[in-house]
């Protein structure tokens, strides 16, 4: 069970680093709990959704 949690944490950390939400040298990132990492990733996805307020297709 603990191994699965660590795998999920590492996967989310890698995604947050890949999308430049966090810097890979940011020690704080590695100290976050799984639930906090999930929250940060969901928040990032909502803010950068392609159909959001900015950057969405606009009808003229």
C-alpha cells in the first residue's frame, strides 16, 4: 500500500516539474503529502484548461 502511495506521489511530482509548476530543486515539493500534490495538480489543470477563459476559441 505504501509503495503505491509513493509511486503516485512521484508521478505527480514529475508532472508538476514537467509543467514548470515547481522547480525540480524545490525541496518543498518533495515534502508535500499525496493529497496536497493532487490538489496542486488539479489546480494547475483547472487554471490551464484549453477551454478556460483565456486562450479559448472565440466566436466573432
